C-alpha cells in the first residue's frame, strides 16, 4: 500500500444534512409504504379474527344456558306406593306433577289452562325423571324437593329467540297455545334461563335429547389423547431430531430419511386414520374408540411437525456454542444436552404446541378408529380406563352434533367449539409459561 | 518494525510435546494445510504467525481434533502428543481435548452465568470434590484470565452480557480452569486493550512454566514478546519455523522477511 499514488480528487459538492436528497426520499417513501402494507395486513388478519371470534361466541354462548322449569314437588309415601302399584307408573308421576304445577299457578293467581300433552311438549316425559329420582332417594319422600327440569329444545329455542311465534307452526312438537303457557310460566318465574352445567360437564345424549347433551366426557377424551400424543411424540421426536441433527452422518440414507419426514408432515390426516385402524385395531387388537388408539394415531401425525421444528431450532443454535463445549472437553452428548438443547428448547416447545394444537383439532383420523358418534356416554372410571374406555374427542363430538338434525345440536356444536378453543388456549398458555422459564435461562 | 526489542535468547533444547509430521488438511477441495511438519515444545510458547487465511487456525484446530466437527474437513499425516498418535482410532477426542485446551478466535462464552462458564469444565471432569473447591477453581481461573476484578460481584450474571474483550478473557479463564497440558490460543488478544493484553501475556508467561502454549497472533510484537518459537505460515505452507529471536532478526525466507517487516499481509 505504500506505493499507492495519491491523485487529488475534487471534493464532492456539499449537501445539507437537514434536507433529504431524492435518493433518501425515495428510500424513506419505500420504507413508509412497506410499513403501511404491514399494518394493512395485520388489520385484515385482526378483522377476520374478530369476525370469527364474534360469530363463534354469538352462536356458541346460547349452548351454555338452558331454559329450566323449577318446581317444588312433594311426593308422599302413599302417593309413591300408589304410583308404583299402577301399570303405567311414569304416567302416574306425570299426573302428580301436573297437579302440583296447576296448584302452583293457581296460587300465584295465574289462570292458564293446559293439558297433559302440552306439558309433555314443553318438558318432555317428566314422569320418568321424577320416578327415577324417588326410587333412588326414598328418604326424600314426604319432603318438598326442588326440581329443575330442562325444557324441550323448542321451548329453549323460544327463550333464545331461535323459535318465534310468527314462524311456529302447530305440530306435535310445539303449538301456539303452548307458548302462552310458557309465557305465563316465565312471568311466574317458574320457567327461566339457567347456566347449563350439564353442557360443560355432561356426556353426549341421544339424538332425541339435545337438552341433555354435554361435552365434558369428550373433553376428558381429548385430554387423555393429548397425554398420549405429548408423551409419545415429544420424546421420540426430540430424540430423533437430536440424532439426525447432531450425530447422524451426512449420507444418502439420512438424506432419504430427511425427505421422508418432510413428506410425512404433508400426508393427509385421514391416511393416518386408516393406518391406525389397520395397525392398532385390526392387527394389534387395541380397544376400539379408545383415546389410547386415537392418541397413537395423532402422535404419528404430530411426530413430523415436532421433528421438523426441533431440527430447525437445533440448527439455529450457533455452532460456536458446540465448539466451546467440545473445547473444554465435553463429550458430544454433554455438549448437546448441557448447552444446545436448553437453547433450542423454546423453539422445540413452539413446535410441540403447534403439533399438539393440530392434533387436538383433528377429526378425520378419529372417524376411522370409531371415536365419533354416540360413544361419549360418560366419564371413564379411573386413570387407566381413561385411555382404554371408549370415548370421543372434542372435535369428533362437535362433528357429531353438527351432523344431527335438531337445530339445538347445531348450537351445541358452536358451544363445543368455544370449549375446544378454551382448552387450546389453556394448553398454549402452559406452553408459553414453560417457554418463558427456558428463555430466562438465556 | 525497527523498534522491536528482540532479546537474543539462549537456546535450550526442550522436550517435544506435540510432533506433527506431514500434515495435510483439506476442506472439500480446498487444500488448506500443505504438508506441514512441526515440533511444538513442552514448557514453551509457540507463536503461529502469517497473513489472514493462511491456515493458522486450521492447523491449530488439528492439534486438539477440533476439525473433527467440520464434516468436510479431511486430515492426513500424523500428529503425536507425547508420542501418541492423536488421530489413532482408539483415541477418544473428548479425552484429548481435556488435555489440549483451546481458546477460540471468536469469543464464545456459554449463554450461562459467568460462574457456570468457568465451572463447567471442572464439573464435567470432576476436578472438584465440593462447592468450596469449585469456587476456588473458579476464582483462580478468573484471576488468571485477568477478569476477576471486573466480574467478582456479578458471577451469577450471563457471560454473554460481557463486553467482547471481557468475553474473550472469560473464555481464557474457562480454558485454563480444566488445567490442560497444552493450551491452544487463537488470537486471544485481538479484542483486548493493552492492559488486558499485558495481563494475558503475563498469564501465558506463567502457564509456560508448566504447560505448552500455542498462540496464534497477528501482532508481531506480541509474538516477539511472549514466544520462544515462531512458525510462519503462508498460503497453507509452513514457510519457516524456529527460534523466535532468529525468525525476527534473521529470517531465512524472503516471504518471512516481507511479512514481519509489513510488506505482505
Ligand atoms: N470450515 C471451513 N470450511 C471451508 N473452508 C475453510 C473452513 N475454515 C477455513 N477454511 C479455509 O481454510 C483456509 C485457512 O483458514 P484459517 O481459518 O485456518 O485461516 P487463518 O490463518 O486462521 O486466518 P485468520 O488470520 O484470518 O484467522 C482459508 O482459505 C479458509 O477459507
Ligand atoms: Mg484464524
């Protein structure tokens, strides 16, 4: 550099710093434009999110309330014995109930007449419910018992504005005159809208009883399935990724495996369902409709997602960290587990939560292993049974409801979606808390 | 570079700690080290000098098999540590690296606390029996790394939060904590101010009493100050290797002379 000849260069014209030159202006304009695009994109995204949320909440919230008839009912021992002696026992209970209701209305000075058929249209077969209760609780005989009986789905719909007087055509399900009765009962405070606990905690009901349908049992089913997915796919996925990323030699064979894993992530979920049916149920004879099998199938589906994200986050750990560890004499395994893995953990958790969320919302594979339809009859009676007892899962339950004829099942489906989202958000929240933990370790 | 004070040192024959014979390194098709043979003495400081990209780091990394981690790197030839071939199939590189420590060119502290950075090596090698002993090792190492005073009150803070020069000294402390027999230092002072540099050079001088130190440096003065032997690399060749005093006062190769007088580089 010493022999470089220096020729005098004319100094460039002075430009004031306070005034932007055309190039700078152009660049600034481009930057501004880009920012506007970004804001617009976010606004569009937010708009659709809000529309989605509002429509879900609006359609789903009614599922959490239920029109109930609240009556204090006293059954004496003589009445009980008398009813049990009859041929049509529930009919006897029914007539007792009607009498009580009539009495109640007269006491309040309300003068509406109704017949047995009307009560049956409004409340369904109350006799059976009453008989069941007193047979199970004979000690309650002779004392006033407060019953909250859920009204039929049409009456419930009338309360929620789904059924209107104008649109109602008299049928064997509901008649105009019944609505007069309902109005009177509502004025008297005998019929009112109450929180439908049964929807949150109960199990699915039959097609003809939408009022009694609950999602609780399938929430439990989903929970056990997620346990299986988490405890299978996370360790297997992370172990596989660590091996592939840190230990495996780079050759044709590992390239092939890599391509296959990426492809596996794109396989339609129903294919995994068929596989599960063939392998887990037909070949291995695992119980049908069980969360265990559902979990196994979903774990297979989640594995590629976890492997891909884990490998990406392992790759993102700077190689200098590995060198530093090896340099002080750590083995490869120590370097990975003491230094690389903790740094990759936030990324791994993100991948896991995406995989789990996908698995949670998956319906198609569950169709094939029999986790849809009227299977979520009740709660499993223990931890192990939770894995092996036939159960449904939330999305499958929602699918079942959406496919049923009665409109109030449709409302339940929306309500189910709210519960599904709440479950998902809880899961995400746990993952975020865990990730914070790891991030705080630098 | 006329102002260099080069002291004629008495030549004492020392044991050879690391003997490299006909070492060739390839990165894929790039021939990075060409047939290098060199004997690194025990209880002495050897300096590797040479222009950027000439293979100093590459050769240094061969000495503790750090190049094993680079897939495309291929090493030929023989490197012996105390007469044992370190590239022998039976040699566990992990065991080798405990004996041959390394300070990297770019400071690379663990994203953990300063304490854990230094304590990690002793921990995995079981050099301390209890917390008190470990504390002692950590303090001693940080003192030797000339960083104790700056970090003694913040040992639980992340090592990555230190300044570049502090990080480098932390890495030096981390490397000496495991008491290696050979310490390889790749430009340890490139990010340090003159005071810290002097402290590190003091450390190197001190380490020399017991260990063999190899240092890569771009500072001729530093090479002249701390080393007994100097190797000059150029484009993958070991051009000249000998007594530091001899190389700096009386280089045999014209390329060496041009380099140390600042004409190539
Ligand atoms: N990981 C690698 N992959 C491919 N080529 C490499 C790699 N590391 C080094 N090289 C090549 O090997 C040659 C020697 O590099 P090396 O890092 O040993 O140089 P150096 O003497 O340490 O230089 P500097 O003084 O700039 O650190 C260079 O040509 C470089 O491009
Ligand atoms: Mg280098």
